[in-house]
């Protein structure tokens, strides 16, 4: 069976899948994890719907830059809710809004703030393995805490 290619310009297809609400413009078309819209730009080339919306309304996205959401709704394509940033901006924004949790606030954390402080105050070169075993974590985790690569917010 021959392939059928979409010939409708992406700008026209874009509006077909946008539902405007009082706050966000919600993408109702195809989505990928974790809920970001996706649109076929040209034969075989897909783009995130929010990136397409940004380009449609503001022009080209600078190389290596991300399009971030002020509203934190991955399905939103409202250009007033979108802004340019990089990975660090994205992470900082998520922490400031409480989307990402640090340290013991993170539900996957194995340690408490108190345990991290205990590691730092009682560490002596060569006892990392013993500390790790006592706390049920890896020696690498202890090393990353001591070097302030992990848990640097404490």
C-alpha cells in the first residue's frame, strides 16, 4: 500500500488541534510522554507542538535553546506562556515552582538532611565504604556528598 503524505501546511494543521481556554491553549493532537504535543512539520520530521507554536508566533528558536512553559502545562501552546531558556533555566524554574524536590523532600531520597550532615562531619578518608554500608547507600553516593556534587543545597 502506498504511503499517504500530508500536504496541508503545518500552520493550518496546527490550528486544527488547538483548543483555546481562558488560560492555556491546549494541544489536542498527538502527544508523547509526558504530555507534550507533537506535530508533523514536513515529511518524516516531527516537532514538539509548543516549539512549533513559539516559532510560528516569535520566529526561529536559537540553536541549543529550549522553549519553557510559564504555566507548567506540557499540552499548552499559548505563545504568551512560552519563553526561551536552556536546560539550567528549566531546572531552576522547576525547583522555584516546587515541581522538583531536593534532598529529603524528594520521595526517592534514601537519606535525610541530618544524615547528610552526619556524613560530612564524620567522614575520614577511607571510611566511606563503612558509612555507605551503615546507611544503606553506595560508596559513590558518600563520595558525591563529601565532594558536594550531590546534596549541595545543604
